C-alpha cells in the first residue's frame, strides 16, 4: 500500500469511527443537546445511497431525515463499536471500507457487516465523504 493509499484508508477509517461516535451522542437523550447535526450532513455526499440491513434502498434525503428524526431516542445504555475495519478496492480518490458495526440498544445486541464507499473531500472533517453504504445483518437485535 502506498503512502497515499494508507492516507485515504486512514481518513476513511477515522470517518467511520467518528461518525458512529456522532450517532451515539445524537441518539442518546442525555447527550443530544451538545451535538452539531451539521457535521453529519457535511459528510453525507451528494447522491449518497444506503442499502439498509432490511434491504431497503435509501437516498441521501431519506438517510438524513431518518437520522435527524432519531435524535434523543435512546437511553444511556446505547452503544456502538466498530470492529474488523479493513480496506477494500480503491483508487487515488475513492475507497471501499469494510467493517462490522456492533450495537447495544435496549439491552439487545446486534451486528452488521458494512461496506462503505468514500471519496476525497477536502472540506469534510476527515477529508472524505460517504457516497454509498451497504449493511447486512450478521446478528439481528436480540439474536
């Protein structure tokens, strides 16, 4: 892996971790008031698509609206951890990152295998923006 490739993977990995920290802070009622939603919108790239674990295909507006409406909907027991993060296919300006998202919500655990496509964006917090996200259940909540 060249230095440029390592940098792109490093930026995308940081973005995956940072965005999921944002989710925890945004979804947990006790923390939501201190969170800047603009950070989330800034990294959702134009034309973003998401395949949810259910198979539903969401466009950028649907993803942003869902997250906005989910503010403060969880208690302090909600948590997300990112596991097994690794690079996939990449070019100089685009990378696929694979990772497992583990959640604890309402005392129930779940796990999703995720793949995300990022492109460089120098104005984004970590220098990349989300262009596509695909999540597949590995463990449904409570399973």
